[in-house]
C-alpha cells in the first residue's frame, strides 16, 4: 500500500484566526494522526510573492504562525513543521516545472485571477512573474514531499488542480516519478467575518485571532453586525441576517443555539446579552489554545527548536525527491564528472 503523506501550510503574513481554525487547522489536527507522514510548511517564500516589499512582516510572523500551530494542537512528534525558504530544492523544482505550464494557463487559474484583482494596488502596472507563477512553486512544495493529501480551503482547489496537471505532464515526459496529490476540504468551509463579509481576513479587520485576549474577543463580538432592522429590544429579529447568531452556531451548544433563534424571532432577547453570551463561549472555546500559546511565549527556544529540527528533517526528504527528479530529467551529467574526481583522488 502506498504511503499517505499529508502536506499543507500557510503564508506567514499575520497571526492565524478562527477562520483558519475552522477552515483548515481543525482538520489538520485530526488528520495528523491518520496519515503516515505529515508536513506543515511556513510558506515564507510564497508570502513574499505579494509582500516582496515588506520582508520584515514576513520574517516577524514566522514564529507567530508556528506558535499558532502548536497552540491548536499540531503535535511536532506527528507533524514536521518546516520553513519553506530553507528547502532550496523547492526553488529548483519550481524552475524545472515552469516549463510544464503555460502563461495562459496560469492567467486562467481562478485563484490567481481573483487574487490579482484583489491586489490592484500592488500590481497596478502588471502582475509580477513570481506571483503569476506561485501555483508552480506550490506544486513544487507538494511534490518535493511526495504528498498525496493536501488539506486546504476551498479557494485553494484550483492550485491543487494545477499541481496535478504539472505532475501528469512531468510523468508523461520524464517517466513516472511524481504522484498526483488530492485536495481535502474541511467540513466547515469558509467562515464569514464579524462584519458579515464573506471572508474573514486580517486586512478586513473582521477577524478573531486564536491569540486574542479575553478583552479583545469581547470588544470584537460587541461590534459584530446584527439584524439591522432590530432597533428596540422587543422588536422581532431575524437571526438569519445576524452575525452573532451565525457565530452562536459555531461556538454554542445546540440548546443555546435554538434558544437564541427562538427568543430573537419573538423579540424576547436583547442583542447586548446575546453578544455577551457569545463572547463568553468564544473565550471558553479558545481558552486551551490561549493557555498553550502563553506557555510557548514563555519558552520561545522550544518553538525555535521545533521549527529548526522540522526544517532539517524536511530538507533531507526533499533531497531524495530532487535526486530522482534530476535523474529523470537527465540533469545527471554531473554524476559522471564526479567519477573523474573520484579517480583523481584515488591516484
Ligand atoms: N497557498 C497557501 C495559502 O495561502 C499556502 C501554501 C503554500 C500551501 N504552499 C502550500 C498550502 C502547499 C498547501 C500546500 O494558505
Ligand atoms: Fe442577533 Fe442575538 Fe440580536 Fe437576535 S438577539 S439580532 S441573534 S444579537
């Protein structure tokens, strides 16, 4: 039976929030126990594709993201957490794979297309070669580890499809060396922001971070968007248009949720009390993560050691793939030259 190898990761551009948790972290924590090998990358090189002018930001968020992983329950004995920029094999593979994908195909990639549109300010003149090509480097991330399972958010599906195409093309030309990965989606997909925006995001200012303090959580929940037609406390409400009700469904138990809905519809529930109850439930939900994070913040050397050792381990694995790929692509002439060197040293 072939090995189940899972690989996924995040760009270190900020701390992770509850959208990341429900969209993918929760699933990773579960899956790390179900696969033969598990790799989680901190994608600092990929982060530069849209933050090339802000290297400090990327650098400063590497450790934050690792702490977020550890605090939600990624177990370094199960998962290898590594730093992308140290795996030079990935950069090499990216160059090799760049011949196997056309510019038109990259331009058609729905994820890339949407992101370019969102980043008008950054790419006002024209999109960079690096950004347009990031699906190619993501294919390198995945295949360098021979990964078969890639748990990602829905928005990343076109990137996995693009990776599969590259793999098929590679194998058809150079021989069966690479394996096609499969995307795995979380059961909860994308979660909305506190303001009702379809997406929770750093730049949108509508996120609750896994590391937020109790006060921050309360303050944010108090500012969440509720049914706009509800002005007085006894107005009948519509929980379907209220973000507070939406989050109750994620963080409160069934009994509480049905009570929220019922009382809201009858106009028997105050929004302030409703929000306080939600804030408390979120605070309790995140408490173990906050506590674990506090531990790691006091033991940064442990965090760094985990990332360091993970990176060394990951590097060794990528080197094996690299050798196979170069041989298949007949980029192996240097091996002949090395024989000459050997015979000299024997004289
Ligand atoms: N593109 C992913 C994101 O923005 C991060 C990432 C980089 C990734 N390399 C990957 C995800 C490989 C899965 C597999 O979140
Ligand atoms: Fe939303 Fe609760 Fe107010 Fe209803 S009572 S509108 S569910 S905050």
